[in-house]
C-alpha cells in the first residue's frame, strides 16, 4: 500500500521561524541573522556596530557557538543584553533554539536584535530563524572565490559585508571580481565593503541599520 | 554535518503518519532532495540506515532518493530553466532577477507499507 506524505522536512523549521517573526513584528524589533565562516570578524563587527549605535538604538545580541561563551562575554562588556546559545555539536542555529531564548530578552525594549550564527558558510543558510534580514560576511583573507564556492548563503541573504578591506594590499583579493560574482549569484544583494579595524566603509552599514531599525 | 538531525525529523514524520494505518513495516520511502540544499544524499542514506536498523518499522526500508535539479523561472521573460554552474541569471534574456522553483527541498513524497 502506498501512503502519500507530501511534506518538505525543512518546512518544520520554517514554521517556527514564522512564529518567531510574528513575535518580532508584535514587539517591533528588527532582527538580523549574521552568517559567515569562522574568523571572518562577526563578533568584532558586532562590537564596533554596538559602539557606534548604542546611544541611538537599543540593541540586543544572541550569540551562537558550538562551545564556549567567549563571544557573549565580549558583547557583555559593552553593557547590552546578550544571550549565548551553545549547540554542543550542531553546526548552525535553528528557529527552535532562538525561540527558546527569546523570553530572556525584553524584546519590546529593543530596536535591534542581532543574531550571530555559528561560524559556518554552509549550513546556516538552510535554517531561517525568523530574522528580517540575513547578512553574509566574507573577509579578505578568506579569498575571493568563496561566493562561487558557497553560493547558497549569498543567495539566501539580503546583505553581503566584505570585511577586512584594510588588508587588501596584502592578499590577492580581486574586489571587483568578487562583487561581480556575488551579484551573479544574487543581483538583489546589497554589498558593503568595510574594515572593522579602521572603520573604513562603516558609515553606509550603520546608515542601513539605522534606516531599518528605526522603522 | 546535520543530516542526522534531518533524519531524526524525517523519521518522526514517517512514524507519526503511518500510525494512522494498520502498518507492520515500511518497505520503501521516496524522498526528493534538492541539488542546492546543504544535504548530501549519500550521508542522508547512511544516517537513515543507522537510525532505521534500531526500529522494527524501518529496519527493512529501502530509501529511494531522487535528486532534484536546480530550476528557476525568469521574472522578466517567464522561461523556466536549469541553473547550471551556479549562474543565477536567465540564459534566454540574461535578466538577473530569477525565482528558484525547484532544487531547495527535502521532500517526503510517499511511503510503501505492509
């Protein structure tokens, strides 16, 4: 006997993500999901963003890592609410993990909630968390062929940040080619070129955040 | 990788569904796996085998996986085409705005049971 199932397994996470987004809509908080390889500079990006905007926007952070709370400890020093999720093996956050920590925040009191995903340029792209926008971070030392090698995360994001541009003179990184290839994968992706060290290029990124978090 | 977490969800769905019928065992599961998911069919099959061998319902189940190619529809000219070499633009009119219509799923089609 044949039984028809007709179900997309990946939908289960999407349903929880949709419920998360309902919560974010109700509490009027703009939510970002930041995805990248380990070491691209996500946590430093968050620190510099918080330093620049914390007098204008109420910011909260969810940190995702397999182990340790080192990233949450760094964020905590900036005096903003942060919760660390440890997956103890899973290579990405999923919507259920995020849903479980939301009660630890006063979401109504936040303008912006930033979720720093587990460092991984592959799997996080498959799992929506309920975010309003997804940010793919690529850094200069990682190489300029990463978008074509890992297209899904760029296809599934709204923003691409090319970080560590202060190191362009030290690496064979063809910035124009990588931007062209990113646009071939996702023409609607907005690209910001930044350095979290020198803060070159940081203003357009901050402006984008201000515009979206203050709606 | 997270194929094992996917298999756990997938086995749960199958077990919940077949509960509605007088089933002794599942003989076949037909699964569609999209080419642009971060899931490897070989790893999925291996993880399934590991989980299934512990369950009377699933220990003789054949997992039939169909890989679904990545297809998109051009928002400009409406043509549907295979996306090859991760070139996400229309090969007919070169328009960059396309919508993916297949190739991103982990879809349980049917199960055969006794």
